[in-house]
């Protein structure tokens, strides 16, 4: 949490003035009982109407000053808190953008999103509350006690006893109940889990006729939830009655001691009334303080989570090389191995090959064989652990990242589009692309036809993440987006999986006809998509199982044969032993 | 007009909430009694304290009293105070416990009901509604409702009773001062509601801007990898900052103006306090009031204004709670699927003869999907369903399993219309393996025995062996007792699929619905899955959503689908000879690029 305070730096003035004005208000509030006391002791005792009126005017004036102070305090506090949150949000967003792929994998994007939205909101209200109230409540509690001492030292000793007892009760109950509320949260999470599980698995549950079993399971968790809720509630239900008893016990003691002191002629009636008033002020503030502490604990927890993200070192170290211009489109893997996290298994082992300008490289293999890992190393989405990946003759670690990624057009497995027009989306590849260039890319990506059918064509709005398009349409548009970039190196990471065979074939044909000498990496599970590549790399469990042309591999590579025949088997009816050729 | 409707809805919701409270009416009565008692006692205490303060005068100046000593009287009052305090504490405690019990029981009932309804809702509803939204109704909305209800019980009751009680007490002591209090206090209520009204639009703007920002964050952070791949970080940050700046401005306004409520009402309170002090002091001078009564009034003035301040907050909270309740009730009252007829037959050991007779179906009325489909499947036959992605192959599964009902025509199993068969027996007669695997949180064993909870260890292992899952399960840290997380995150796609097959293998129903995987499985696992499928299909009527050529070629009937329609039907040779869409599809797979 502490490191987040730098974002409050620009609001130093506000962060000091806010609490200051709040304290000023509190001080005026503390004077009121004294005014009432003197009204009783002087005004009423002497039957001095003018004096009573004067005291009332003073009280009204104190109220007005209090209002002014408090409004000022609120303004400064709100300004500091909102400003702080805005700066923090900017800082966090900027930081998240710099995180590397492996950091994002580790944190998970949904966590990152929670951090920047709800966590920051919590911290904002925490800061706001702290600036407004954190000083005020203890100030009033101790201020009231001190004022009591100025009235009468002996009687005020009762405060010295009552306040610690109250604090023990309030904070003791909080200490016990906060962990209980965590348990409540846990039970609630399980109820949520079952509900979600049931919705996603509704077909399976109904197919197996398991509705009643699920209801029973839900009831169990639901009962457990109510149980912990009640346990927690029982503890916190003690708070009000106990504090009430202690405060009012103090009141009885005050009146008794007051009576003794009045008899001795030390205190007046009005002063006893003042003491009683101070006692009730303390009660009100302690309850506020307890609520405040709960909010602040939550805010601090959120703050710590945000800080842990900010403490992630930003992204990868980069240098400023831009590659060798004579070697454009050349990709080289020099005995490359990588793993996604330390201690994990190697995702790729000793990959070694070289692709030159204009070549098409196919990458094939089963799930988890390392196909995506391999192509992800080229734009340096991840770093190789051993060996080096060279683009245009230079190690990618020597590159300026922006310059490196400018050379490469990537179409990822999951086709992602953004809220905006089709044109805006395509221009992600190249801000200055003309409409003709856009249409050309669409044509190559087999997307021209359906874009033409849209009412607004290039200006057709795409909803968030492209929800208003089909999977195949999204894939074709994301391919077009990469083509608009006219990259030296094009990577298609299993990006035709949502296309039917005919479209896939047409796409491959037009990619082949594309002008310019683009080096292309095509990742696929389908042998048919790759068989015409210049070189096919066959991966099996992170290792190269074979490398060569389709014909070569069909003769020499067992893994390739297995894949190919499982997809292309034209065996006779009844023979079901595919792939065992 | 709209407001009126909203009010009617609120009233309806309130009535429904009351229906949920009814079972707890005794607790409810108890909590109301306790609230009344504790408020009365709380109000009585200042009177006692006032009396005690009045006695101080006599202690100060004993000559003014005709009794020997005021001390016994003082002790008596103090003892009385002690009793009142203890009683108040006890009643408050009982009230708190009752309130919690009522609220938590009610939401337990509501959640139960909601979940039961979830199990009975037709898939038509579940498919059409966002799961996130449904979950948030069952979890978040119910929670919010509970919070509101609890605050309502604890604060609204005591608040109202306090206001009434204080008024009564005050009138009994001194009418003049009471008038002062009654006239000034509502001002704070006006101030509060005035501020609330003014800030409503600011808060709305804030939450809209926040929503806009969250959408951007979701989109950009959620797809950060694409943003980085296209070097779009700077542009994205620019867009973010633009919204962030607007958010700062409108947040500041909303927060500042709404935070004025407290100081303003406090100011009004201090005016009430001053007013009471002034009129009270003059009343004392006139002799109509004792000093003790004045202190009593002063503390009443505090007690009387506090609930007024709270009540405006409580009312917004309650409205919020009602809105949440309305969302939950919407779900609970959703039309459930038509229950099985009373005389519905139970399908046992089906032969596997399936007939589709002039079946028509559509998800939305004006978009015809399946029209006049006829299909007759003999026991043991294999039906392959083929077509491009998104052509509606799952629709057929939905109809066979009766996840959806046909619009026209009928589907029959062993000669019986499936509408006359209990859903449970129909569905358990099918073994279903979908491409989208679903595993629940629990052990491997729990997941395998879903369809047959009483299976023995031997049966489980035999099923796992038959589906080629045994070897990988054995290698897991705790074998069959390994706990897998929600969605089986720790397993690979292929392993999940094998588990789902084992699940079906264990109960091995007479008919099968299989969905072949397209891409997520590596070749070796795929071969295992193929073998497992082959074992299962032996002698069973099977419907297969097919992607593999061999499966298609070996099928007895191929249904070719396109854009939701069944356009061709026949076996491989017949369809090839026809030279239609199937032939085109078949050839394109092997087309030379």
C-alpha cells in the first residue's frame, strides 16, 4: 500500500488541508457541551435571558462554522481521493500494457481487470474516508476526554476507564468477526461456483438426469453459507448491546461521582450535564471508527493487490537494433529451447532451422506439441531460454521491440477484433493504409465478399470483441488486419480453424498469389493446410520430429505419417484402425 | 406513467417479499416487540438521567428540600437506570439475533428456490440468457437484497419507533419545545433528499463513464497480446486517458456534492439543538421545566434527529434491495419447462429405433431452421451429421435429447413419441459426449460416476480401461481420487474428453450422441478417442457430429447440413453420386491449393 502513496504526491496540499479542516470542525463540536453547561450554570441560575440568548447564538454560530469547515474538508478530501485514483488508474493501465506475455499468463487478464476497476474504486473510497474521518474520530474521543479533564479531573477518570474497555470491546469483536466474514465470503464463493458450474454443464447434468443430486449439493452449500453467516452475525450482534452497557454504566458512575463532587461544592449541575454529553459523543464516534476501520482494511487489501502488480518489473529488456536491412524476411532458430515458467517442463527443445525471404514454413503437431510456442518466439512474445532467435540476422533480444513487431504480422489462434468500424480495425495494421489497400487485404483474406454484403461496408460497426460476427468472419478479418500491415514476416497461428475446408483452400491459394516476398509461418492441425509449404516442421512434445517437404516427410517421418493418415485415410469401409499404418 | 408503473412493480415485489417473510412471522413479531421495548427503554433512560440531574440541585443546596437527604432518592434512580440499561442491552441483542436469523433464512429460501428453478428452466431460456447475469442474480443480487433487508429491519423499525416514541415523550413533558423540534427537524430530511436528487444525475454520469472505461479495459487488457503484437499501446493509453480524465471530473462532482449531505444535516441538527436549548432555557426560567428535563430534551433532540438522517439513506437502500429482489423474482417466476405428463412412460433398455416424422423446428419464429425432416433409424445404425462450422448440427442433438421441443411433427424412440416419455429416462437412454467437455469440481471418481453414483471400483476401472483413460488417471498424483478444479483446468483437452467418454462408458446407455473433436486434441489421444468411440458404438444406435472422413464414410446415413437446414441425406456413395454440396465439401478437403 505504502508505495501507492506516490500517486498522492500531487495532492499534498489537499491531503493536509482536508483533515485539518475536519479537525477544526471537530474542535467546534467539542465546545458545544461547554456552552450548554454555562448556559445552565450562568444563564439559568442567574435568570439572565440576555446571556442565554448569547449562548444560543454562539451555538448556532459554532454550527455554521462547523458546516463551512466540514464542506471545505469534504472538497479537499474528494479532490485528493479522486485525483489519486485517476493517477493510479493511469499508472496501472500504462504498467499493465508493458507487461510481457508470460507475466500476463501468470497474473491472468481477469485479475488485472479487477485490479484496475473495482480495486481502485475501493482504494479511492478508502482514501476519501481516511482523509475525512480517520483523524476526526480519535480526535473527538480523546478530545472529549481531555475536555472532561478540564471540567473536573476526578470525574474524568471515569473516561479513562470507560474508553479502554470500549476499545477492547469494539476492536475485539472486529478481530473475531473479520476472519468469520472471510469464511462467509468463501462459502458464498462455493455457492457461486456451483451455480456457474450448473449453468455451463446444464446439458450434461440433464443428460445424466442429475438435477436432483445437484439440488441436494446446492442445498448443502447453501446451508453451510447460512450457518457461517449466523455465526458471524451472532458475534457482531454483541457489539451494540455491549457498548451500550459500558457507556451507560459510565453514565451512572458519572452522575454518582458528579453528585459527590457537587455536594463537595467542586462541580456545578451544568458541568455534570457537560460531562454526560461528552460521554455520549464518545459512543457515537467509536461506532463510526469501527466502521471506518472495516472499510480501510478492505481498501488496504485492495491497495496491496494493486501494488503487487505495479511491482512486477515492466516487460522485457530491449535494445535499439532494427535488424540488418540486407537480410529482410529471414528467420533463424539457433538451438532454441524455452519453458513458460521456471521449473516447468520445456515447451520447446533444441529447435534449429532457418527460413529465408519468401519461403512458406508449415508447423504441424498435436496440442501441446509446441507449435504456438515456436511462432510466439519470433515477435518475442516470450523469450527463449537457450539458444537464440534471429530476425533479419539479429537476435530478437537486441531489437527495439516496436521495430521488431512492426516487421511481423501475427494472426492469433483466437481472432480478436475491437469495438469500432471494420476500417478502424483493419487500420490497426497500418494507420495510413488507403481504402484500396484495405479491400485488397480483405480480398486475399476471403473476407471481401461478406464485408461487401454489410450495409455500411468498411464503416460497419463491430461490437466489442467482434460479437456481432461469426467465428469464421472474425478470423478472416483478423487475417486481413495482419495483411494490411504488409509484413516482412506473416504468422498464421492455427488461424483458419473456424473456416470450412473450401474457404481454407481459397485462402491458401490467394496467400500464395500475394505480391511481394513475405516469409510465412503457417501453424495448423490439418495436413491439407500445409502440404504445399516449402518446409514443414513436425513437432512432437516440443521436439522436432521431422523437417522437410510433404513428400519427404511422408516417407521418413512417422509422426507426420500418423497425422496425415488419420486425416486422409481413404481405407475401405469397416477398417477402423486408422493411423496405424 | 412510467413512474406509476414502477410504483406498482415495487408494490408487487414488496408483497412477494412479505410472502417470504411469512414463515418467520413469530420471529418477526418477536423482533418488533423487542424493537419497541428497547426503544422505549432507550427513551426512558434520559428521563431518569434528567431526574438524577435535578436531584443534584438539592445536593448542592440541601436546604431547598424538605426531606432529610436526597441521596436515597438518587441511589434509587441510579439503580433503576442500571436495570433499564441491562434490559435495553438484552432486548437489543435478541432483536439483532432475530433480524439476522430472519434475513439469512429468507435468502436461503430464495436461493434454494432460484436454484431449483434453474434446474427446471427450459434450455431455451438458459441458452438465450447470459450465464454471468443469471449467476449474479442468484449470488450478488440476493446478497444485496439481504443487506437492504437487514438494514431495513434494524434501522427502519427502530428509527420509526424512536421518532414516534420521542414525540410522545416530548409532548408529555413540554408541548412548546416539542413544536420547535418537530418544525425544524424535517428540514434536514428536505436537505438530504434535495442533495440526493441533485446528485442523482451526477452519479449516473459517473457510473456511465465508469462503464465506458471498464468496457475499454476489458477489451484492451483482455486482449493485451493483440494490442502488443500491433504496437498499439500508445493509442490505447490515449483513449484510456481521455475517458479517465472525464471520469475524474464527474467523480469529483458526484462525490463532493453527495458528501455535502452529512455536514448539512448535521448543521440542521445543531440548529434543532440550539432551538431546544433556547426555548428550553426560557421555559426553565418561566418555571415550566426543570433543568433535568432540559438535559433530557437535549438528548432527545439528538435521538430524534438521528433516525431522520438515517431514514433517507435507509430508503434508498431499501429501494435498491427491492430492485434486486425484483430481478431474483423474475428468474424464479420464469416459466419452467412443461413437467412430464403424469402417465409418461419410463423408457428402459431401449432398442434404439429412432424416427423423425415431419419434424419442423426453429429457435426464433420467423427464421425457419429445420423443415419437414424425416429420418428413420434402425437399431444399431450410425448417423453422421456433417456440414461447415456453425451450420446447426447441435440443433439435432437438442431435439433428440429433448433439450428443445419440436414445433411440428414428432420424434419417437422405439415407437413411442418422446413427448410421452419421462425426460429423465429419455435422456439417460442416450450417452452423450460433446466436444465442449464439462467436468465438475470434485475428484476424477466423482466425475466418472455422474451417471451411475453407485458404481463399484471394478466397474469404474473397467470403464476407464475401455475408454483408454485408465493409464493417464493412474499417473495422476492421487489416481482416481485426484481433485480437479472447476472446468478441469489442470487436465489437457484430450484428457478431459477421455474422462467424459469414461463417464458414458460406465453407464453405457443403449443410444449414443457423439461429437467428434475438431482441433484441440493431439493425434495420439485422438486415436485413443476414436478407438473408445468405436468400442462404445458397437451395436448401439449412434448419432455422430462428424469431422473425420472415415467416420463419415462408415456411417449408415449422412445428414448434410448447411445454414441450419438439412440439405442432403443418404450414404457416402449416394451423396457423392448426387454431386451436390456434400460432394463439393468432400472434394474441397482434398483440393490442391
